[in-house]
């Protein structure tokens, strides 16, 4: 094997070594570079509903009469994009040697210095997530879905707010082949620090923080219908919306937000339940970032990291881990959190099994507890918490102060539907439900005194709050 040492002193040196590097890094014969973004033409006919720009692309939402289409039009010069693709190996090799990126692009691509910014965006797309990069860069997109070759589908904030009858909408970004989808799966898995294969066909992971730390779900073709490999990316806001923003948008009433603040400072407990995508994690993140002091030792336990401790806080976050025979599950992590000096609050991102028992034990020890759960009603939550694989007793379930139900509506699309207090009936050994707020019955104008009058354990929460409730709620901007 021949080793080549190359020293680059200036931009002029790039041309003199370019042929050597291209020879060393030249792809095998027959291998063709695929275009980074393929866009179907002729799909944009219709009425434009909304338009904006993202990086080097102009975006339009177009009503075709039958559906709403997300139309992305590149403002990049396509010749430049193809040039970056062809010279990617050379550019990468020179960048790894510590050379200035701008000098590399000018020297290798032969472009003017004024085009460096455009070339950098092209490089980001080619070296990043290729067909999905522009969609990941779009802050209006909340979810990305690929099901085999064909159009990529997305959930879009503007559509959710203004056309709630639509769920995912089609884009004009297209994956043309089975191999292209599989290759993209491998890229995403590798960047997320894992792998997808026949022996590991279902992967739940997280993109690296520099790429947004979005949640990723991959399904290999071996376990999917009709050999259609799947990619789902649930995008995460860099910072959750403050509770005041959720109140302003009508997600929940101000009185409920105040109740949650009292609950946190009284080290109470709550289950946030609802169907997938109904805003459970967003609500949890907003509660934590709005109401939990940075100095509290709060422990966050998750399968996939979605609830980030704020910078400068003393919070800790643990995520599950599996490598061969080594497996650290939620149950082990909750136990570990009790040994990490967590004295205020434990959060389990999503309860599925016996980790609920350790969470309840921590609540008995005086810690607050928050968790999310897939369930459509308080009755559904209690039934599943008392059945396998969780198997809590009715008394243990009733240790949670509240169950908050999230769901879907027209405006806003994701809503808090109901807040219910859980009570234990000792004589019948069952959990009883006390509805303290219902969107359908009470609306959004209800005040805290009305909710407090319905809570049977309001006096208990007031007594446990480390700050007097009146002082806690005097500054409404605090949430």
C-alpha cells in the first residue's frame, strides 16, 4: 500500500494535487453519483396557499384541488450541486487535512470566491442527509416520512394550523429506487451511532445534536410489507415553547398551566396521556423548562433522548442502551436515578413496563413524578397501568395526582382535552376519577379557583408547595 503525504500551502496547490487525489479517491467503475435532491416537475400546478424560503430553496404549499403539495424549488445552481457531488471525496479529504473550507471549495471546484456560501450549502446537502437535508432544515416541518421509493411525505405547521383536515402531505422530493432508500437508512443509522440490518431490523435512535437531535424510527425491508423500507423522523424544537405560548395558542387554559406549576413545586405527580403525535412530549418539555428551577436535581429517563436538560442546569438525563448482551433498560435507569442524588423530580419519558413501580417508589420517597403514556382516556390509562406488563395495584396508580389527556382539534391541532384527578377507593380497591377540567365543558376561560374547588387534594398540594401558592403564581410571566 502506497502512502502519499501532501502539504498544501495555498489555493494554487490544489490544482497541482487534484489529479492525484482524484485518482486515489475515484469511485469504482460503474458507480454513479445520484443527484442529491430529485424533484418531480409538473406537480406545482394549482393555487399557491403559502410560500417562504429555506436556505437555498423556495417553498410553496400548493392546493391542486385534490390535495395539498409541498413544492420545493432549488435556488442553487444545479451544475454547482452536481459538481460538489462529483468532487465530494476530494473536498472531504482536503478538509480533513485542516485546510480552510473556502479555499478548498474555490480550488477544487474552480468557483469564484463569491460562490463559496452557495457551495457550502450544496456541500451540506451532499455530505448530510441528501434528499432529506432541506426538509430537516425547514422549521415548518414537524415530521418526515418515507415509505419505500416514491414521494417523501411531511407534516407541516402551517397546514396543521390552517387545514387541520390534512395529516401528512406529499412533497415533490422523490426517492427513485429501493436501493436509494436503503442507502439513506444506512446513512441515518450511522450518523445516529447505530446500525440497521437483518439482525437489527427496527431501530429507534436520535440524530446527533449538531443535526437537531431529532428522533428517528427506521424499519428494514425484511419486516415491512412489500419490501418497503421505512424512515420516520420526528423533529424536535431546539427549545420547547414556554407555557405562556401554549396558553396563548389555546393548547390549554391559563388555569391548567397554573395548576401544573403548583403541582411541580409541591412535588406532585402526573401522567400525560394521549394518542401518538398529540403533543405529550411537547407538553412535558414545556412544563419542565417553564416550571422546574435549574438548581433542582431532576432526573429524566428516556428510551430516546427528547427532553433536553437546559444549559447550565443540574438536571441529568439517562437513555437506554443495548450492545450485544449488555442491556440497560428503563427499569435500571430509574433505579440509577435514585442513586444520583435526585431529590426533587423524576421524569420517565414514556412508561411501558415495570419501571413504573420504581417511579411509584420514588414518589413514596417524596419525589415528584412525571411520565407520558399512550392512552386515549383516564379509564384506558388506569386499565393498562393495572394490567400487564406494568401491573401496578390500584393504590399505586392512585398515587399519581393527575392524568392529563391530550388529543387533536381544529385550532390548534394539538390540544389538552381534559385534566382528571385520581382518587383511591379503599373499600372497593379501585381508582376513581374526578374531572377537574374539561375542554368540552369548561372551555378555556375557566379560572384556577374553579379548578381548585374541584380538586379533592388541593389542600394537600398547597401544604406541600415549598413556595406559598400566592407568591408562586403572582408573576404570570414566570411560565
